[in-house]
C-alpha cells in the first residue's frame, strides 16, 4: 500500500494499492473547537491514526514537505507545520516508512506540462483515475487530488 498525504487542514490522505487496484481517500480529519476568539479547526489526531492503522503493516508513505511561502499568514504557516509534524509522528508510531517530498518535485513529475495550481491537480487526478472522478469533482477536493498525486508519485518512483 502506498500512502500520499497533503498535510494541511484542508488536505487529505490517500491509500492506493501498488497495482492500482485499490484507492481510498480521506479528507484530513479535523474538529471545530470553540475558543476565546471564536471557532477554529484543529487536527483530529485520533481519527488521523485510525485511517492509517489498518494499512500500517504493508505500507510506505510519501508526505508533502511543506514550508513557509511569501504571502502566507503566520497562523497558516504554523498550522501547516503542526500538520506535517502530526502526520510524521503518527506514521513513525505505526512504523510506516516515510519519504518527504517537496511540492516542486512531485508536481514536476505528476503535473509535467500542466499548470501547478490546485485545479491542475484536480484535472490530472481525474485523468489518471477516470473511474474515481467523484473524489475530485468539487473545487474543495484539491487536497484529495494532491494526496492522490503524491501517492501516485511515490508508486512511480518507488
């Protein structure tokens, strides 16, 4: 089993069989927590681990190595770092081998000749999985598409 993870709050985790006979995609599990300054979403680490536990024994994981970019807010950058750390900790705890991959690397392979934006990821995912386009139909499904493309990148280079 190959696991691809887009670690953002709006990201996803994708599990694909090495023979492409199996695909499961989960949006990143989150909870909405009421705080002093209003509601905010937090990672649901229990559900994150639950999605991966059944496949742990025979899996490898590819996770997007996120980093700060100009124009991103401090909270957004911190939240992405927290997500990356949580996924890495869960994968390590389940003894799933991890490969970090930069967006430039996986997008260079999987989106070659296309744009590098979120809609390009959705389009490419639909091209590669025409039987599974329901996973990628909505604009907000870009995290699912990117998690799938990261997993497919891992399958191709692995």
